[in-house]
């Protein structure tokens, strides 16, 4: 995970969009944690991991 975060900052392409997506994902995750909604939390984490995988593909294609 640290490697992906470091690569994100090194990429400097669409960093604002990537950061905004991650921020929104984390807010969504926190909201469902506060509500103790396990089903919605699982969905939110899955969405976040899909965003992270998409970001990782950017790195793979830019190498």
C-alpha cells in the first residue's frame, strides 16, 4: 500500500483527481463505520479498492 501511495505522488498526473477520489472514498468508509453498517462498509471498501486498482493500472501503463 505504501508503494502505491508513493507512486501516486511521484506520478503527478491527475493527482488532484486521484486525491479527491481517495478522500471521498475514505469519507464514505468513515460514515458507514459510524453507522455500524457492515454491508454498506464492505461495499465502500470494495469501491475504494477498485479505485486503487485503477490507479495502480495507471502506474503499470506509465512505466
